[in-house]
C-alpha cells in the first residue's frame, strides 16, 4: 500500500473512531434509546451525511460499540486469568471481572445484552456484525482455555461437560447476576443483601459447581 493510501486509511480509521467515541459518550450519558444519528454527528462535529458514510444506521453504530465492549471484556478476562495459577481460580477471577465490568461500564454491559437479542443468520451478517460475533467467540475462548487448564491441574472436575457449553452457562449465570446488581441494588438493600454478598455467593456457587464432588451428568 502506498504512502498516500496509508494516510487515507489512517484518516478513515480516525474519523470512524471519532464517530464511535461520540456515540459511546452519548450512550453513557443518555442511554441508547435517546441516541440519534443527528446527535452523534453534532457530538463528533461532523456532518450527518458523513456519519452515514461510515455507518448505515444506528444499529450498525451500536454494533461498533459492542465490539469495543467485547474487546474490553476479553482484555479484562485475560488480565484476571493471568493473575491466578489454578484453572478454578482463573474462572473465579473472570467471574469477578465480568461483574466489575458491568458495574464499571453499564453502557457496555447494556450493549452486550442487546447483542444477545439479535437473531441473525451468520451467512447474512455484514462485516461489522461479523466482527462483533467473532470478538464474542474470542471472549469465550479465554474462558474455555481456563476451564481446560483447570481440568489439567485437577481443580475443575473432568466430567463437567462440554466446555463450550459450560462457558455459555457461566456467562448466563454471571450476566443475570450482574444485571440484578445493576438494576436491583435498591430492592437487594431492602432485603439486607449487598452487591458484595451477591457476588461472593455467586462465586462460591460457581466454584462448587465446577470443583464439587464428581457426579455423572444426566443424558
């Protein structure tokens, strides 16, 4: 690629990032339903027409934010896992990291939740949507690697089941708990339950499920 072509690509990437930055900022301030393409253009100090050059609609812009969210989550998981030696401890660290991620970045957590509502045919996904789902697979790959490590070091039982399925089960469990922690902190407090207690109990249940006494799985 020539120098001029390189510079043009750098400029396109910079503009795209500026648009996503603006949309993400509005998302965090107002919530996604209140974000409009006009508002994003004003925030980015670009024309509305130019925003549409990079993103065909608001849905595609949300996907770009979701890809960022997935990348942050993958990094958090990798960092959390690197600080623990045993596989079960890596999984525990990732569970805590996921809940912390949701509490620290509620707009990212919401974007990931919205992605799960999309029912799309993989063959019909555009490049932006395909990139998001690919990043989601990379997040699960980190979890599966730690599950495999736990089985090798004996901290996770060998008959826990298919590890790809197990990764999704762990995600569903921690996602639901994180959603409760974000949206139901008030009712929890009225019941005398803190978010910290909820987290500790969730982690204890994950450990018990993965490292408990071996027992055959139902067919």
